[in-house]
């Protein structure tokens, strides 16, 4: 019994030492990554932006350069989960060859129904340097991507801008797409002027009540509409290229997405009317029916179902009736979990 007890104690001690060593190793790795982040911030001139972060409307003032995480869940070191060809965007974005999508970890909005919540919450992904990100852009171009598609990029805009400049100097020629939930500050969007060709923002809600309930952002509509206005200022005209095979690709412009949610048909109508009355045919509007409950929502039972086919068809009919001509709609079968990629670090 004594020997057995000593064996158990020794095993527990070894386990404790192993865990302590693993924690020390992880801490050393985190320190090394933050040193790289500091060096990059100084090299590319965005040190102050990272020391007192107000990139998104949350304005959390986190010193991300010291390793603290902002509301977005991220430090100053870029973290991303995937950089690969993506075929599930609007046809003029994906084309036949695919869009070169880079999915960044973390998010300033964090909608309760998020399809990509695994990475939006910031726990999945790997550290990526500015030079490494620029190299990923160039690799995607070499693989035939129709564009570089920056997905949920808000909280890394200074780093992304530096990587884009570097990649463009090295031969990046394809359009750059800024793919966002639109909870953006105009000042942050202005950092991208001349670097982004296509803006792909959402306009999720009209009512502050819905925005508060599902995204903890009652100021969403006002904030997002101001950000979209800046995007349209930067890319005021939709420009397309028609290829010999009949494929039509967007080269410049704005496509505003609206994801219809269960029970929010009236809210959706107000969003579409606002966009049409404000921008007319200057922008394209993508009316989406792909909402998929990714888990059971105890606190939001209304979200435990998909949007009905008839409800979606009524919204599309409304869009046509008020005069929307430049738009995209989704066919049945688009609301599937299989449309969510693997967050395995591919391409990074």
C-alpha cells in the first residue's frame, strides 16, 4: 500500500511538472509573438493605434500591443484561421476559380447566431505576421483566386493595410474585397482608401431593439449606415469584367448584404427600402436566406428555425416592387452547415 501510494504521489508530481513546463513554454511562445507584434507595429507605423485601440465602435481602449485583448478578443498580433479559395460568395465575387478568402479570428460584433462563432470568439486560429499575410495574398493570386477576400478584418486593419501595401509592391494585381459585418468606424475604413477595391458589407438590422438583442449593439444601424456611406464614397461605381467564358466578375464597387432572420420580415423591408432610396443603382444588394441555427438557442427560441421559403419570396417580391434592380438572391438549399469551412489553418 505504501509503495502504491508513493507511486501515485510520484505520478501526480510528474503530471504537475509536465503541466508547469507546458505553461512555461506557452507563456514563452506568447511573449515571443507579442515581441513580433511590437516590432511590426513600430516598423509599419501603427503602434499608437494598437496601444489604445478604438478601431471599432466598441472603443474598448485596450492596449493590445502589451498583449491585452480588446472586445474583439484579439491582441495586436494577427490571428487567422484559414486562407484558401472560397466558392460560396456572390457569383461575381467567387466566379469559377474562387475567391481568395482570408478568415481572421475575433470579431467586434459577435452576433448570437454567428455561423463562424468558433473563430469569431477568438479561440481558434494561429498567429500570422504581416510579411506572412502578404505572402498568403500572393500565393492565393498564384492559385488563380479572382480576388483577395478579407473576412471579418476590422480589428486588424492597420496590419492588413501594411500587408496589402507590401503585397502590391511585390505584384498583387487582383482586386481586394473587404468583407465585414459593418460595425465599423468611418475613420478605420478611411485607412483602407486606395487599398480596397470592393466593399462587401452587411446591413443586418434596422431596429435598435433587434441589434441590441442579437448583437449587443443598439447603435448598429446608425453606425453601419455611416460606414457604408464611406465605402460608397471610396468605390462609387460598380465595375465588372465579362470574360470569354461568360463569367462576370466585379472589379470595383459595393455589394451590401442583408441576411433575413426568422421573424424579422418587417425589419428586412426597412433595410432594403433604406438602401434603395439612399443609393439606388449605385450599389448592389444581396438578399440572403442562408440563416442556419448552429445550436439550440434557449434564450432566443425564435432563432431555432430557418427562414421559411414563402417569407423569403415575399421579401424578394417586395424588393422588386420598390424598384431594386441591381441585386442577388439565393436559391433553396443554401442554408446548410456544410457551407462553413474547416478552421484548420489552411494556407497560413
